[in-house]
C-alpha cells in the first residue's frame, strides 16, 4: 500500500546564508540553497523538565565563602578550552575542578570555554556570580550544523541560558559578551592557563593568581556532604568495576595483551555508571607491579603471578575513587607472595589506624613505614636496623616503598595539590577530609639485596579514608583486602 507523503514545506530562498565558522578542510561546502533550507522548519523546543541540581545549596555556600576571602576582587574561574589530541581531534572535555566545584556543573552539562566570574557588588560587600556560556546553538546561524567542535548536530544540545539558570541557580550571560566585560577592571584574579581568550585579555600579577589557585585548592581540603556522597558513589562504581575485572581474568590469561582485557573491563564500568576513569588505570601483572605508574597495560597475565590493579571511577560530578588491590591471578598466593602481601596489609592497617582528627597528616605514613622497615629487616634484606632506617636522614627501607603513603582525594585524584604544605602535608587531619592510604612493597627483578624467590613481586593496597569526628571510615573496605578474602574473591569470580 502506498504511504501518503507529508506535503513538503516551502523554502524561502530570500533568507541569507550565514558564514562559515568552525568548518574543516574535508567538510563539503554547502550550497546557498542548502544553507537557506537549514534555517527553516524547526519546531520550537520549549523549556521543560529542568530541575535544580542537587549541588545548588552547596555551591552557593562555597561561592559565599570564596567571596568573603576576596572582597572587592573580580574572580575569574574558567572551565577551560578543549585540548587537542591530534590535528583537529580533541580529548573529551573535562571542566577544570575549581569551576565544577563552584558551579556544580559536571560531565552532563559542562561546555568548553565557559567562564565563572564572581563580580564584586557595587556599593555593597559580596559578589554576584555570573556564568558565561555558549548557550544552545541558534537555528538562525550555521553553527548548529557546521561547527564540528561546538555545533548541536555534531556534539549534542547545549542548554539555553534559562535552562542553565534554573538548573544551577546562577545568573547566566552569553559568552560573546565576555571580552567586553573583562576589559579594564583593576582588581582581578584568574585561574590561569585554562582559557586562552581569558588569559590574553586579563592582565594580572602571576603571584596573586598563584595565591588565588592555592586558596581554591585549600578550600577543598574538607569535603561537604554532597562531596562525601559523590565519593561514596565513585567508590561503589569502582567496587563493581573491580568485580568486572576479576571476572575477565580467564579471558586475560588467554590474550597476548591480558592487562588490556582487564583495563577494558574497568573502563566499561566507569563509562556506563560514571563519567570516566578518574586517572589512567594501572593494570600491572607480574613484575610490572614494580613500575609505579605502569599505564601501558599491554603485558601478559600469567597464572602464578600477582596482578596489581590501581583503578578509580569518576562520577558525572567528577569525583573519583582511587583504589588498589593486588591479587593472585590463579586465586592462591605463593608463600613468598603471601609474606610480602601480609607486610603491606599490616602497613595499611597501621596507616589507617593513624588517621584521625588531630593527628598529623604525616602520622599515617610514619605508621606504615614502621611496619615496612621492621618487616623488611625481619626478612633479612635491610642492611641496617629498622630504628636506624626510620631516621629521616637514612630511610633505606624506602628502596622498596619509594612513594608517599597517601594523598587527598576528591574532585581530583591528587586533590588539593596546590595547597600550601603548612595546610596540607604539615597540617593536622580534620573531620571531612578524604585521603588515600596506599603502602606498597616493590621488589624489582634485578634487586640483588633480596633473595631471588622474592624478586619481581610488587604489592600495593590502597583505600579511600574519610576522617570523622571519632576516627575514620574506610570507604573502600567493602573491596576484599585480607589474603583469605582476596583468594576467595578470585576463586569465586574468575571462573
Ligand atoms: N593512582 C594514583 C595514585 O594512587 O596516586
Ligand atoms: Mn591509586
Ligand atoms: Mn593514590
């Protein structure tokens, strides 16, 4: 049966075609008729279903706190530009952490080149928050179907100004008005190096900008409830991702690049349930575990070896877990593997026990190192006594544990990294901080200080710890840690 065709709409050929921004050499130039045709016949899409984002009450408080610290200054916090991967292909966009933290805008709505400005109120204290964005493409210009970097037909729909205001509780302006807005103001502080246009317009002192970034980093040392909830989400996704990885061990053993099989399983979980991985996964089989940042992940996975897996899923709000487990691929630790594993677990437990309010940030590292030095001496490999090795001017045990025992964690995997030492590594722990405890022992295959049967063994156990009023909560304790639980886990899932 012939179907009845809808009558074609008439084209108004008097409408002028538009210019040609954002096209590439291999794009096929449209005809004038095509351009004109594209401006017509689009149904209106009304503002519907936009509700306030859960972060709104929190971001308001964060901005109010920042405002108090910088009276009379204009504060400029860009989301950042797209970053080129090669030629005209970009990396997936990930907004700058300070921008996301102050706006609540995460993966679902982050638009490259957006800029948050806290503008001092005239004649009053405080600031008005202004968010400059590329709002939704207009159908009266050609961007929506010709601009491969920003156009709606290429990268999807952006929110309108009104939608953004409703969702994030902030005044929104068009990005085209930003250059004029930015000119001429005297007291301005900028997060530099994120947005080329902003950097070229705003002239400031580098030292003041650096202090501003330091302040923003330090503001995130203590997490609010929204952030704690996001961290719990990230850790729950990561826990499921670890299960996924263990399940593919048999397939990994069969593949010449078994580490990649495992990496892919985690990536899939992180993308399906979250935004992404929070940092490149480390999937280190056998002696690859001794390479601290082994992210090539192209090695074989062999029965009888251990595999060190350091992976974290990032939520849509950009919060990331950072968790390491070391597992026997065949579900059973050898005597030597077990001995090293037990030392690392003891160091981890000692480290976690030292995490409490009022403790020095350095205390958990010291507690873990005491275990490592003592047990490596018992193994007969430390050429001096553990007491002597633990002196800051000696530290020989660090041959097998060269990294620090942990770091702040949150919207960045190495969170608050611009904070001053006196407020971070030299400060006291406080409730609401989230940090990793991640001791390890790495015995390189060519380490002649260690008996041959231990060479090539690398173990790390990394957990994400919330400092509470009374002590701490190990947020990642649900992922097996004891050797018995780890063996059971592998035997159950890797079949
Ligand atoms: N995955 C990076 C770290 O543990 O710090
Ligand atoms: Mn890690
Ligand atoms: Mn870590």
